[in-house]
C-alpha cells in the first residue's frame, strides 16, 4: 500500500503541464503505480478543462499558430503512461507492482524491464547510480540510485528540490518510512539522512534541480567527482 502521495500543488502543476521534464517523469512513474494519484490528476485535468472553456474568446495574432508549431517542435516531452497497468486496474494486491519487480513503463523505455540490466556506476561504498538521458533544464538531473541494505546516506540538505520515488526496497528518515510506490518531495529547507532499512537493495528514481549540500568535509570534497 502506498502511504506517501503527491501534494495537491504537484498534482495541479502536473495537470497544467508546468513541471520540468525531470519532475514530470518522476510523477508519471508514480502515477503508473498509484491509482489514487492518477485519479486526482484526472480530476484536476477535468477542472482545468472546464475553466479554460469558460474563458472568453480573445483575439490573437495572425502568426500565433505558426509560433505554436515552432514551440511544439522545440519542446522535449514524454508520452503519457498508458492506463493499462496498476493505475488502470487499481488492483495492486495480486500483482508485482509493489514488490520491486515492476518497472514503470516510462522508465522501462530507457532501461528495459529489469533493474538488474542497469549499468550501475559505483559512486561510493554502498551507493550506485545511473544517470538517465532526460532532456532536462540546466542544473536538473534525473537518476536511479541504488542503496545497499543498511546504507545511510551522508547527512545533507538541499540547494533546490529533490523528488524521490521508491521503486524497490524502502528507506527511512526523520519524515517517515518510504516503501515501493511512495514519493518524497524534499524542498530546500529539508535536512535529512535517509537509510536503506530492509535486507534488499533500495532503488529510487530521483530528480534534483541543484546539487545537494552535504555536511561532511570528505563528502563535500568528493561531490564534484560523484556528481550528486
């Protein structure tokens, strides 16, 4: 069962299409395995459509259509996940969606259907990563992080936001425990030290829009090398 869901602000931003490419990808992967949040997005889209329909018609410039086509060609976007999986059926009890074997479809398009096939890069004892080729804005990175059982991440805060979706295993910090399907939205003022708290690897999909701010001297020195 999923306990940590998307905030109302994140739901509205996703429905409005105002999230960055990286954040939109993490949210879309969460929606693929969370029927509750998928339903909330659908509701927000209906409300947004109704509001747009009520807006009075406004005269536009002659070249507006051509400009829209240019913007579409230049935009980097991801397809909406098909509603044929968990978010469509809502039946998670008898499936593998929440046991760490299911790879959300949008992510599977990049890495395949098996986390074991990922070409992990070791960035320190107990932690590996794989940076995803997501066309993000400057400073934003989307990556898979793999934490060994019992691994405690270095004490850190944030220069920006950090959106994390658990795909396998679980982790805990001062805000609670996060299992498969749970999502954590860490803002700039959040200070934490997540720990992989099961006997299996913890795999997370993470989007950051700025480097983390580590407290330890050694970690800060290694930060340019590990790229986190």
